[in-house]
C-alpha cells in the first residue's frame, strides 16, 4: 500500500479521513495524493429514501481551494513532507489544481493501492455517497472508509467479516498487507448470513499460511441482522479495523431488503476496508 488517493471536500469527517490515511501511510511509508472532488454539474443535495445516505451535493467555486488548504494544513501539522521523489515514500502531493467530478474517483483511483474516503451520512455536512460508489464499483481497488471520528489506531486488531463470497475473498486479498502487520485477526462467520463457499476456519487457515495471526469465530444469527452482529463483535473485541466486502447483493436489492453493507455504511464507528 505505497500509494494512497484521498478525494477531498468540505465535510465533517474530513479530519478523520486524513488521519486514517496518515496511519496507513505511516505503516507502509506511503505517498498520499489529494484532489478536490465535486458533484456532477447541476446536482444538489438529496437523500436516498431507503438508506438515508446523502447521494449528491452542492459545489461552490472556491471549494477546490478550501479542500487543498485543509489537506495541506493537515499534512504540515503532522510533519508529513511534500513529495519530491520516486519511488513512493512517506509524503504528500496535490498535483491537480482543478476539482474533478465524482466519476473521476473511480477512474483515477485505478492508479493507486488504496482510496480513502469518509463514511456517508444523511446530512449535507456529511460525506456523500457518489465518491464512495465510484471508488467501489469503478476503480478495482480497495477503499478505506473512515468513521466520523478520527481513529487512534488502525490495523492492530482486525475483524474479517467472512461471508464466503467472491467479493469477500477479493477483499481479504487486498487486505493482506495490513493483516500481516496485525497483532490479532478474527475471521467472523454469521450462520445464516453466508453464501456457498469455504467455512470460516478454512479462511482463517489461509490467512495463517500467509503469516497472519488469524483465528475463526462462528456465531448464530438469531434475531439480529449480520450487519448488526458484525459491528457488535467488532466493538466487543476492541477492533480498530473491519475488513468487509461491499454489496455482495446488488445495490438495488440492498436498498429494498437491507444488507450488511448498507448497515455498516450507516453505523460503523471504526475504519472499514471494503472492496467489491
């Protein structure tokens, strides 16, 4: 994870996004690149009626300068040097003067190892959903979703939400660099919330063969949803990172019937590494 992309705009979780990115960059000696992201022309704030997540937003002409000022002020306050060399080292850059629309996140993000964004919320001051969707569906890269409050640590105690799916196997593979550095990794399987595929103990064994301190835990679903169980166990185990695939079900099905991705995107209080 040597190159991190941080789409930047004025929302209340931006300090948490920047700190989450910095924690990862510190571990991997990574280059962090910011740029100003804006909604497509002519859009304004609306709320998805089922998930209650903001799906677009207004943009003011000076927002690109404000975004850059916030990004660079954070980096300087943390003593992060400005990038001046290749290969990547612990540093930052802001090579684009102009803001780019949401779709650019997915397109440009293909050139980075990780994209870092905030957890969407229902209010205009919260992070918006379209940059996250663009990253998840169009970049082919993992996305680190930062919670509203800045994390104090990231990746020491990790919960892997194993639902046996292709998407989760792909997410686990993306997470390997972080998992290898973790002190503890728990592979959680929720009975009744999985697809056909290898059980949790086999997924944990695969991680152990990759030098990861992984153990398996299987719990009954009961009356709670898988998303609720996942977040409850992350909290009870003291985890500082959740590894969870995004939209194993179609996004439309999640909107209508609910799903773990939707619940976690609405409620997670810890960083979540996601991929589709």
